[in-house]
C-alpha cells in the first residue's frame, strides 16, 4: 500500500536529479502537493508563485521555451479550472513542453466541498488538442508516468487522486501511453475504471464472481489519446460494459468509452457510473462516492441491470 501523491513526490525527485532541465512550480501548496522534497534535492529549481494559479501556465510555458521541463502543481480544480484560458493558448496551442499536475482530483478533498471538487478537469483537458491526459491507478503506475512525462516532448495533464492503494499491476508490468491494461479476465461484463477506482472494480469483480458472473477489469490510465481498438478489444469479449470514474459522467472516462461504443460497437450495452452532472456536497471522500452512486453495491446493481437486458 502506498500513497499516490507520495509516489509522485519521490519520482519528481528522481527525475530532477537525473535531468537538470526539470523544474517545479507551485501555487502556495508545496506541502499539500508533496513537492517540498524536490526543493531540498534540487535547490534553485523550484518556484512557489503563491496564490496565483492562473499564472502557472504562462510562467511554465516561458520556462519550456527556455529549454526547461516544468512540472506545475496545485489542486486539480485550480490547475485546470482557474487556469484554462492560459493553458489553452500558452500551452496546448503552442505545444509547450509543460507538465500539469492536478492534485487531489475528483472528490479527494471531500470536506472542502464543491469549490475544491475537481469533477470537470478531464472533460476540459480532453477537449484540448495536443494534450495527453493520464491518471494512474496506483503508486507504481504514477512513478512510471512521471518518468515517461519527463522524456515526452509536449503538454501532459497528470490527474492524481489523494489515495493510498495496493499495487494492482503484475510484476514486470510497464506503462505504455495510449494502452489499456487488463487487470482481470472476464467474459460477461467489462468494468472500465481509472485511477484508484481500479481497486474498487477489482473488488466488485470478486463480488460478482461469487454470483457466477465473470467480470473483466480494465485500467484506462490514458484518457487521451484513447485509440478505439483499446476499448473494442475488451468490448468484443463481453456482453456489456460499465465505466467507473470519480468525475462528472459528461466528458470523462464514461464519455470517452461511450463515444467509441457508439461508433464501433453499436448495440453493445454500456452504463456510465460517476457524478451525474451535479454539484456535490461536503463530506468524507468515500461517503460522497457512495452517496453519488459509486458504492460497490451500485456497480453490482448496474451490472445486473445490463445483463438482464442482454
């Protein structure tokens, strides 16, 4: 079990020591984003701009033009929502080599309420040309993504949940951008999940197995680009599909998979589970997830409903 943000922090130090071009930007949250170890390991290569999230993209773009590899960090709701116009023009349009890290995404900051719940960030970043959108399922995937981001030339949005989860990957596994990862074989239903909800999907698959239902579990950690064949190869092997995400069902994983099903697997049933286009309330993250339909029982019920129709 390891915290995903801690894994990011450790990987950031690793790439900083390996490549002097790596620089870090913060907006008054180096403690919450766990970037402080980088400040100590790579002195003179980190800047805290203070409460000025809207300035992060332009400063980062300027550093990228000067040959640096900037990783800018703040809560996801600010990293994207408060900064979107600058991201669109200074980073995406310019193809600037900037890495945007959206911390504490989704309902991670439960008690902070809707002002801090990032439930639209994937939709916004998926809509921008030239931007890669990633979300790791666990600490090891996060570490490998950070190393990949350092070497990739172009804009990347890395969405991080504030979660401590077990490793879901097989020994020797290697991250590949644009590829889905099969976590469990199954023949009745495909559970497409992203982020720490992959653990939930695996748990639900065990519950369904006890009922004689075979669930295929797929980690969709590259939310863009998402080649259709990476979804269809799973869809063709099961009777129906369910998506799980800590995000609005509009524009996120559910929409991405539905777009592919509509074009390449018409008639194949699909159910999207996530936040159903509403502003959320304040409470513990897991309490909120259960309240908004992401409880294990809700996933099981969705599977039953789909299988009854096929």
